[in-house]
C-alpha cells in the first residue's frame, strides 16, 4: 500500500485539515525520518514523523498505514508516540508562559476582558 505523507498526517489526526498538513510539511514543521520532504512523499511502516510545535519536537513511529481519517481512540493502533519527556516538558513550559502572558492587564485584552473593561468604565462614569 502506498500512502502520501500529508494524507497520513491528516488521517492520524496530527493536523485538523489536509491543507494544514500540506502547509506544515512544505514549511519544514513536519519531517519524515528527520529529513524535510515534500507532502507527496510516500511513507512506509516503521518510518518516524517529527512534528515541530513552537520550541518542542514531537516524534511518532508509524505502526500501520491507513488511508481514511479515524476517531481519536483508534490512532494508537496506527501511530506510536515516541516523544522524549524533555520535549514534553519544554512544550508544557511554553504553554505555561503563554498562559501567564495572557493574564489580565498584560498584552492585548481578549474579547471577554474588553467587555469587562467597558462595563467597568460605564459603571464608573454614571456614578
């Protein structure tokens, strides 16, 4: 069975859309056996896929080929997560830093925060 990398990445839910998978592969964010390849590259069993997310690299080993998108519970039978704990820690630290950055009063306010600010301003002006 021959299968394209972009289709497999979409089928095993590493990306939400096939177009997103193609774009990530073209930009070098998804590697096959640690080598940047084209989205049309054919994959085989026991190849490794590396996905770069911000400052961490997640690794997966292909156990079986599949050409149809599946439910999240079935992904484990087709893909083995071989990511190092240090990479998971790096990604968790990144997420924590982003969460701290989005605290109230730091950076651009979210829509909910803007509503709260507007409500506060309106209440204080009428007093």
